[in-house]
């Protein structure tokens, strides 16, 4: 189910039972781009992401989430988290096709193999998650997301638990394979934000701000000087908001 | 292999203390027979014990199979239908407050002296542990898997089939292993209360005739059968469901 990737707009205040979690939030997630939601741990980044994914949360959105093609977001969003969410009893191959099985749809084995090759797991396709390294597990999660082939992809710190080498590989692979999708990338790391996104939101309870990212092409290399400059300025902004 | 040696050591040490007790306390043989006289009694009455053990084994196997199936069906029903959970679960817990011993005479009255009342007894005693273990597993499927399924547009039935049931298989296995231990207890209780065959019947008979050595021989046979059943079921579950149980 591939459609043209829409852009998404979330407007409104997010309230939990007795307090306002985010006041007057306005997020624009542009089509075919990576938009970053940057914020410190525990601030509620994942909650915003869950709202967009249509998952149950402890909060209420006084406002709306709309896409520019006016179609519903449900079944057009896939979700990749820090926890790879692989089923321990299913092989790599079976994990990748989970979505089709849950919907009761047939899937193309050809497409599955193509994706497995793309993420470099062809020799590991019959293995179980416990036989894989952290990077291979995350590749499997990426392959599962690619198999879903939804126009909108939500990434919740997917590189958070990887070592630096593996992270570099995963960043490149993920960025390349999600080309043409509308991506919301949640992270607490300004460096990752600067390297991948041309629009960066710094999430705050009172006032969330939008910051221009670097100019394409993405992803920037980790040694790119402009990345360090932007990272520095983002850090300063986060710090000034704190004090 | 190491485990095997430990088991033999444990067994030998029990025999040692048993023998020691007899040497020092010198109880009359009708109170506590020597291990040797139990062995002799086992040898002399082998065919008798064998015949009665066979009846008990059949009762246990039928009870275990039916009880596990009923328990699984109940657990699935409780998971699928909220109303069933609300109505049936308190009832299920209440049923556990009645000692099975107390129902045994009733079952004999209703179902007769034959095998049926023992099978039902075994079913009653294992039904709750299986239901409870399996339903716990089903209802404790991690939320993160269900969230993932929701974004993928999974239907409730397919979520059950591909996520909840596989996730709850380790719990179900614990329930079944527990059932393998309880089922012989159920069958023997049934036999005590009223029967003309089975190891429980043989024990009561031997007890009444002060053939304590025969009683011990029957008792040890029952223990051996229970342990064999437990190990066999554990092994079968392990090899057939390894990928679900490993984690």
C-alpha cells in the first residue's frame, strides 16, 4: 500500500489529566522530508509520536492532526522504536512479514527477499532474534518497516542503543531506504538531528520552536563542520530555555 | 547427566535415612517396613501393582488431556470475551475455595465407581492451574507488541493468533507441567473415595490388611509414575515448542 507521501500538521495543546503538557503546539512534518523532534529525555517526545501514530496515550490533544491530502492517517503510518520490537519466537523472515500476517494479506516473497538483501541480512534470514547482534536486530526492524511500505514513518530514537560504528551504518541505510517518505524523527541528540533533518523542532512544555536545519543533501557526514555549528547552536537554545 | 547423578544421590540418601530410622527406632514392620521388604513386596506383587497402575495411568492421561484442552478453551474465551472475563473469572476463583476432597464423594455418587469419576476428579484438579497460567500469559502480552500490531492494522483474531498465543506458550507450558503433577493426585483421591481398581484402591486395600510393605510399594510406584509423566511432558514440550520457550 504505497501512496504519495503527505505532509502532516499537528496543531493544538496536549493535556494530561490535570496539567498542560505542551501548550499551543504546531508541528509541520513536511512531505518527503525528515523532520526532527528534539527534546530532553522524559519530556514527552514519544507521547507526541504516539498521538500521530494513533496509539493510546495518557494525554488528550485539544486540536487536530491533519494531512494535506485530507485522508486519514490510520494504516498509513509505520513505527520504528529504540526497542526493535522483534518477536523472539519468529525468524528474521517471519518478523519482517508480520504486518501482512496481522492484516491477513498475502505478501510477495520477491519483495521480501529484495528488502532482506537491501538491509544485508540475506545470510541471516532464517535466524531468530536472539542469534543476532544489536545492529542486525535493528536492520530487521528497518526491513519490517520497509515491508510495510507506508508513506509516513515515525522513528523513535531508533539508533539510541547502537554502538557508534553500527550507528553510522544504520543512519546511512535508514536514510537511503526511507527516501521519498514523510519521516518524523524523534531524538535527544542534536548531532543526529543536524545530520538528518532540514526542519528541527525543539520540544518544550511552554513553547516549542522550529529551527531551520542544514541545506540538502542529507545525511551529512559526522565530520561535517556545518553539522557541528548547528549542533552547537541547538544545544545553546536548549540550554537557554532551561535556565 | 549431572542432574541424573543428583537425583540418584537424593534417592539414595532417603533410603539411607529410612534404613537408619529402622535400625535405631525399631518400629514394627506394619508401621514402617524396611526398604528391602518393600522391594520384595514389589517383586512378589508386580503383576497386581502393574494392573492397578495401568488403570491409574489411563485415568491420569485422559484427565490430563481433557483438562488441558478445557483449560485452554476457557483461557481463550476469557481473553476474547470481556463479558466472559467479568462473569466467569470470579466464579472460577470461587470454585477453587471448595476443596476437591469434599466433592469426591459426590462425584462417585453421580458418576459411579468406574473410571469416569476419577477422570473428572483429575480434570477438576488441573482445570484451574491450566486456565489461570494460560490466561495470565495471554493477558500479559507486552503492550509494545500490541501497539506495533495496531499501527500495522492487525485484526483482534490475528493479534491473538500471531502475538498473544505465541507469547503465552511458556506460561501454558508451566500450567501443563503443573497439571502433570496434579492429575495423579486427582485420580488417586477419586480412587480412595470409591473404586475397585487403581493404585489408590490398592493402597487403601493394603492399608486395611496391614500390608504396609505393599502400600509402600504402591506409593513408590505412584511417585515414580508421576515423576516420569512430569519429565516426559516437560521434555516433549521442550522439544516441540523450543522456539517459544527459549526466551
